[in-house]
C-alpha cells in the first residue's frame, strides 16, 4: 500500500472564507473536478460509505480523497488501500475545515486529472456545517444508531446539506428509529434535501446514491 | 410535566477558563454538590443513560440536570419527565460549554439543595474536551455503533475523561466492535480511565457505573 501523505492544515490564511470558497469552486469548474464535502458524526460511517462508493465508481471516474482528522491516519490508510489518490489532512485539534484548508489539501492532491474529489470532513455535526469548504455539494450521513431526533438538535448541518444519507439501515430492527419521522424532521429544516436510506456495509440502497453522485459529477464536468 | 426553562449561554465573560473552573469547583465543594460533565458523540446515548441513572438514584440523592444543546429542548423535556430539576442551556451554535457558561446554568438551577448535578454537554467528541467546565469528574460515552477506533481518532476526550462508558453493548452482535481493543486503545490515551461497558437501554452493566457514581458523590459531599 502506498504510504499516506499527511498535511498539517491548522492555520488558514484567508479571512473571508465565503469569497475564498467561491473562488475555489470556480477553479474546480474550470478544471472539471467535482468536489464533494462529506460530513457526519464520529462513527457515522463516512469511511465505509466512501470505500464502497470508490469501489463502485473507480472504473468510470478518476477519484481522489482528502481525509481530514484531528489526529491519526487510520481512515486515510483504509481509503488508500482502494488504490485512489489519498491525502491525510491534520487539523491540529480544530473540528472543521474551511476553504483555505481545503485548497491546501487539493493542491497537494493535484486535481488536474481527477473527475471527483471527496473531502471526508472531521466527524462532527456542528462546526463543519459552519464553513463553506468550496465543495460543489455537501452530503451528510446520519446513522440509525444516532437516533431520529438529530435534525431537531443539529439544525444547521441539515440546512446546509444537499444530500442526507441515512446509513446503517441494516440495524433498523435493533433500534427505535422512525425513518418517516426523520425524513419529516429533515425536510422541515431543508425541503430540498435529497434523502438516501442505505447500508454501506451490506450495499442495500447504494444504487440511488451512486446514481445521484454520477449525475452530479457529469453535470459539473461536462463542457458547456 | 414542568415546563423546561431555557437559558442562553453563548457568551462567556471569563477570559481565564481554567482559573474560573477551579473557582467553580471550590464553590461546589463548599456547597457539597458534585458536578459530573457527561460527553459523547451525537446519539451516543447521553440522555438515555442519564434517565436510567436518575431513576436508579433519585430516592437516595437530590439530583439536578443542565442540558446543553445548540438548539431545541428535546432532551431537557425527556429529563424533566423524570421529576428532577432541569435547565436547558442553549449555546447559540457553539459546540462546547466553558466554566462561565456552566456557572450561569448552575446559578439558574440553584445548587444549595442538590447532591448531584449532571451537565449533559453538547454532542461532540472534539470541542467539549478542550474546556474545563468546573465539573468534579468528566465522563464520556462511546457507543458500540461508533466503532472501536475512536480513541485513536479523538485522543483528547479520552485523555481528559475520568470514566469511559461503552454504551449500547446490547447491539454488539450486530457490529464489528472489539471491546478488548477499545479498552487497550483508551488506556494508551489514559491509563487511569475507568471503563464501564453497559446498555442504558436494557440495563445490563449499569450496577458498576452506579456504584462508581455513588462513591464519587459520597466522597465529594461528605464532611471532612
């Protein structure tokens, strides 16, 4: 396995994050690279979903991954094992990534020959939602064991996400989790939110999510 | 059910948090009130554990609860239903509580007639670990569905906690979670960490946790 490169990104040099994020997105459009920001709680299943997604799409798309973590390279090593280009970003204790930190990671990764880059954000439902990373779309995972009341308790992340993946549906029988209720709560926060219930572990429900992602990458990278 | 009072605590007036936390703890010692800071990821099971704990101890201890949340009063209403004094703290988007915010909550709650106050911190494994709230002890929950690699990925919270509760052991058969491995990883971060595997839902393993908590409250509140 290729050794994972680790980049320290704790200091961002840009004061105006929103402007920097917009500039970053415009550059990605010119390069025909789609950047997806993937957020969830710790243990929500970001890395497993990402591995499954890469395995399904790597023959049709050129994929790269930015793995953000407070510390360790546990996830980056798992992703690098799939064979895609992977960079580990260390936030030095910070619980989010902003556009400047993301740009630094993208430069290290090199995006010219990539169709899709996934930024696996720090496991957290609060801080990552507060910063535009420059991603084209934001996806979040809520996993069944976390409970169906999370859209009430962490409203912002549901508001800023384009996609809600409800992961670990294979364990639905073992938890008090009302799928209809969580969809209703989530749509109260964000009526346009697209919702995909799935199990990254068993593969159930992955098709709808993969179709959505394929369509997004195609729309973003096609020549006007 | 008593209506839950909601307090906004987003601004702390104290610059030196560590000194303020020490001052708060000294005041709690004089008042013979034990303050427990309870931390976990979103959906780790803080509220369910707290409900169970209150039900087990409310005839022997006078208990109060500070419920911290970004938004909503979902948890505070569940706790107030147990009959104990409960205050909802709204952090206004912030993902932690510091000593000044905690003190404001304690003043609203009134601690003179309480033996035990539990502060249910914001669901997050990063920011809450960075601030001393003034609590006598820190307890954290890691739930089985979150995975056994979390001590590697979120080191600080394991380092600053006195107790690690491994919750949701009733679903161990449905997840790849190595209990021995997580104990080993957690003790690498903090050799003194006391670890209680339990299920707040089924009640399995609760006795050891309750015994520990009883002993802590007794040691703190007894007259020297």
